[in-house]
C-alpha cells in the first residue's frame, strides 16, 4: 500500500521558530516491510532521524525562517500481512510469573490516558472469567466495540479512557485506551498502536481512497498480536502500524513547539492506495 499523510498548519502572524517531531514512518517488522518512506516539509527544513525508546522512527526538524503556513507530508510504500497466530500461548499462571511481570512492567502499568478504574476492573474480571488470555483479549475488544459509540468530535487527543467511557462515545484512540485499561486490569501486557487503516478490505488496485489515521492495541500472551477494538476485527493487511507505546502520549503523529503567531487552522488528509 501507498500512504500519503499530509498535515497543514496556518498561523495568524509569522512564526519565527518551530521545533517539531514527526512519527510518520511505518515500522519494519515481521508483519510489515517498508519499501519507501520520506517525510517532507514546506517550507523546506533540515531534518534528522532517530529511533525513540519504543522503537518508533522519528523525523525531527526545526524551522527558523518566518512563515505563516507549514505543511508536513509523510509518503510511504509498505507491504503488510496479518499477524500469525501465537504458537506458544501462555495461561494465566504464566502471565503472573515474576519474570513476565518484570519484563512487561511498562505494558502492565496504568497511565494518564489509560488509568486504573474500579468499575472497569470489575468488568475485566468478568470478561476474563472462564476464558484463556487469548480469548479474554478478544472479549475485551468486543465489549468495548459493543458498549461504545463511534462519534467523531466528542473527544480530543487529551481525553482519558475514563472520560470517554463516561460519555460512552469516542473515536479509535478512546477505544484503544479503554481496551488497554481492561487488559492491564487482567494482568495482560498490552500496548497502544498508532498507524493507518485502509477502509476497504476488497479495494481495487491503484484506487486512491481517503484513509484514516487509526489506533488499535497489541497484547502479549506468549507473543505480540493485534486486535482492532474500533472495528472488532483482528489486525489485517489493511492495518499499517507506525509506532507503539503505553498510550497515545508515546506516539503522536506530530508534536512540537513554536514562537510567533497563533495557530488558526489545522488540516489533516490521509490518502491510501492499494498497489498489489
């Protein structure tokens, strides 16, 4: 697939300095092969790349010429496959071993956006009862899908899972955060995944469609595997992962600081094309 992610900013007065990080490069791993990737800006900037603590590729750039608009474009061509089944799944006793809990301490800890909640801990206990860890992951994702309503604009990037749960509505970020609360309450290591989703499973070749920045979860039950609670489906070829972390805070597509004018407009366009 080819993914073009363009973000445009407009300011009411010239910005004199800005420092930015872009996480727009798909991961290269056992499920994905990155054929091509570049991140460009207009106005042009000097950039450098590094890999952050979580293994996500980051393009950092700064701009010191006065500007009233900034456009950041990530272009990628990536081959994807569905997750393969975990060969040696662990049981609940295996997940509770000290070595496992120590190894995945960060993926078991509750966070600002996925905090512990007594009510949801009770739900997690009910969902895990009589199920294996693998089955409990799917049950948690399906529960979130059934209980939440997908309503864009009702939450923001700083909304916690508990706040979204209180409204019973949100977007993919909220679905992922709420699922993480449940899984971590069960003692299942889990992480937030940021990426893209092609909206058509049977898309025609070379047809460019409006895609989506998307979020889902991965759980460790003897190996890492992904599930999409927003759509209640396993992670498939349609999903392109960019980065993962404890929650959204670890993998924002763009973040930065600037001095000068005030931001007045933000436009994000994602275009995805199936190439094979």
